[in-house]
C-alpha cells in the first residue's frame, strides 16, 4: 500500500476513534468539535498532497497551473478559514476550542503512526 494512502486512511481512523473517545469522555458537543477539527485536518492534508502532486509533475498545462494555484490559495487561506470555523464553533455552538484544536492534530498523529509503521515494517 502506498504511504500516502496509508496516512489518509490512518487520518480517518484516528479521527473517528478520537471522536468516539471524546464522545464517551466529554459528550456530544466536544465530540462534534473534535470531528470538525479532524475533518479540517484531513482536508488540509489532502490539499498538501494534491499541491505536491501538481508541483512535482512535469506537466505545465494551464489546467495543472490552475490546480496548483487553487490548492496554494486554499493552503494560504486555511488559517483564515480555521479562525472563522473556531469562532463559530466556540461562540455559536458552545464547544470548547480545545476539542477542535486537538482534532486538528489528527493528520499529524497519522503521519507519526505511518512513520513508525514504515520503520517497523522495513526491518
């Protein structure tokens, strides 16, 4: 299995397992915040992967340039989107920001687990 596919799957698995754990420990509101953070983390990870694919490709067609620009703009604006999302989650839904911030770390955890998996399997 490709490493990037494994990391995407691990992101989904860790996100769902974390949501279930937060649901049991903290309740449905914080679980929704964790899930929102995990979803944003997955979207961000996918955007980084797509941007790397487009930037690493030798194709310089107008479509690939537009795709690279689109992913680059999303990655640049993701902090603005994150701030707006966190504001809405905290003030509108009444969810603690900690749950959402921890959810944002899901793709990071998936990368670490993927690295550990690769280091164990390669021996």
